[in-house]
């Protein structure tokens, strides 16, 4: 998948945070805190092409159902789209 904004992931106080850099600093509304699954998805985002690819990787990593993995993935990706990150 294509990431449109310049963001760097940093760990701070046990939290995964996306920090805008470059021109993105002016376009963003602050930092983005990722939960555990969001952090996992972010780490594989450049290596996948579809939602199904993400779901497959989640099912390999977590003990969850395909339905739950799909729902969570679609919600996370929609947030990224709304923020014009992807």
C-alpha cells in the first residue's frame, strides 16, 4: 500500500506513535498513537497490497477470527484514509 504522508514511528513510554516530519508537520493535526494491532499493520503496510493480505498476516500472528481481523483492519485503514495517510 502507498503511504502519502511522511511519518516516522517511534516508541515512547511503551506506546507506538507516528510522528509527522517534513511538510507533513504542517498538514497534520498532531501525533498518532497506535494500539498493538495498528502498530502491527503499520509495520507491514508497505509490504502488502490488499486488505486480504493484511488479514492473512494478522491471522498468522494473532489468535483471532477472520471476521474480527477483517473488521479491525478495515476500521484502521479507514482511519488512515480519513487522515489522508494512505
